[in-house]
C-alpha cells in the first residue's frame, strides 16, 4: 500500500508550454493541450503525460484516479516578486512609491521582529498563495531574521519551492527598521546556511533597493553572492522616476541605477529585478549580458502610478521576464487577475498580449526567469509535480462567456479576464493536494 500511496493519477484536460521560447509568436506553436488527458505522478515527480486512452493501462491497479471533468490542469503559477509582510496593508490609499513606503510599509514591517506574529502572518500568506494557485514564489521578508525563519518554516511544511530573504537596509529608513552592513551580512549568512537548499527552499540575498543600502552594505551583499554563488539576488529597479533620480544623487559615480547593483556583483542568472519600468538602453544591455531577469508587476505599477512595463522591449532584448503580484502595492494574490492587468498595460502600448503568452509568463517563462525551468513550469517527465486544477466556469458569467467561446485561445482569454480565486479548484505542491476550493 505504501508504494501505491506515492503514485497519483490525474485525469482532466491538460495544458502547458513544452519548451522555453525566444519569441512570443513561438509560444502557441509549443502549446500542448490534451482535451482528455492523464498525468501520472510518482514520489512528487511527473512520470507520464498524454491522452487518457493511451495511458489508462499505465495506471497501476489499486491507484485511485482523481478525475476532474470540465477542469484544466496547468502548471502551478509562479510569482516572481511579492512581499509577504505587506499582506496586511494592501490597498493603502493615495501615494506613490517613496511616500507609500514611509507612510504605510515601514510601520507595518516593524511588527515582524516578533516571531509569533511573523509565524501567524506567514501562515496567512502561504495559504493565500495556495488558494490562488501559486506554487512557487520569490518573496521579500523584512529586515528581521525572524520574518524569514517563520516563512521558511511554514513553506517547508507544504514542501513548497519557495525563495525568500531578509531585507538588507541600513539607511534612509526609520531607525526602528534598519540594520548595519555587518549585521545584515552576518544575519544573511546564517540564514543561508540554515535554509538554502533545505528541501525545496532557496535563499535570496535581498537589499531592499539601492537608496536604502549604503555602498558598504551592497559591497557585503556582493561578498555573500561570491561566497554562495548558488543563491539568488532579489531587489527593486527603476520603478519610479523620483526613485531613479534619488539613486543618481546617492551614487553619482555609477553610470545608471542598474550599474549600482552590477558594480557590486549583484547581477547574474539568479538575479531578479522587480519592476524595471524606466530602463536606459545600457541597462537593458546589462540585463541581457548578465542573464539577469525582471519581474513584471502590472497591478502594482498601475496602483502606484509608476508606469507601463515595456514587455515588447524585453522580448526584443532577450531579457527574461516573470510575473509578480507585488503584494502589497499589488492588489491581488491571484495571477489570473494580475494577467488581466498585464493585458491592459500592454493595450496602452498597442500590444495585444495573447492568452497563450500570458500563461507562458506565469508558468514556464516565470520558471525560466528564476532559473528553475529544469525543475518546474511545465509537465516534462521528471519535473516536480506542482500544478493547479482550474475551473474555467467558476461563476455564472464565466460559464456564459465560456459557452460562447470560439476556441482554446478564447476560452483561456476569458479565464484571464474573468477569473479569480474562485477559478482555482485544486492546488497540488510536490504531488500533494494542498488546497481544495469549498
């Protein structure tokens, strides 16, 4: 019986993108959609995917077939930029980036020095991810090590592939919320030693953004990256024009905002720069040459009035892109709703974001941006079994619109424009059922 318990058989419509692409027009060509499909999972890994009729005899006797008629199984969504301590101040009114940090974010994050409080909010945060079909996330903690310990403890309980880090911030913030270059180095080092590579958890060296880190702190962040080259770097870049001007005043010897990070060794294939809206040509070039990635955060960018991300330019420059909810400037944990806003951002730039491209950025494209496409993002045999069962007719309006859809592209586009957490029917992490819609 023990061996059978490690095997799962999922029957439903199945959709993924078979491989990473270099051009948006290649996504649809590489879409896989199986109307009546079967996925076999053994010990949390994809064992076989194909048509039900071709695979039903592969299901071992005694294994229960989990059947989801009318539902679509797709890879778990990947959130490439989110702040878990800001969950409780989503929807703060009326400010742009710098004022919003001072008035709302910093006072909220002060509470996370309390381990019990951090644990309570970590549970809330992870449950929200799973409720919304997000199975992998790149997450900001606070300046307090307790915030990271708590989050990793909760994520470990679900066997999640989660990346997170302690904020490094030693200036231009309230006294109650700053560390020092030395303390941030020592605390980050200890957290890396404790958590990076433990199960499916990974660590991100996390300077908040250049204005709140001194040159000494960024130098030590770079030293950490040298000492632990397999870790990630997670920070903000070119979100707000006032922010960019501030960086130029603080770092007059550097050629650009991104050059600050590059100078201290913080660019690279596991470096993710959130927002990246107002980039100079030299910054696009640096992102490409260093194989760095950016996180497109449409709900946040609209909410704070920051600007419109240039997705077309990212494709042209061959810069990796993932999608981020950016809770709490972003206003939803739900990737479907985030893609809805992404579509509108691109409409304002005369670019039609197709449903196929949108889902690519939220799954395999997001995995590629995190250098995880060898592990998650589609249903290639041997990959980790993180997936979501989506209900395309979760509401009466969705059902009505679905009934009038012409083809798969139309059905998926309706899911983006009308979907929300009610569309998430089941969430599986590491082959385990972790969320069930009531």
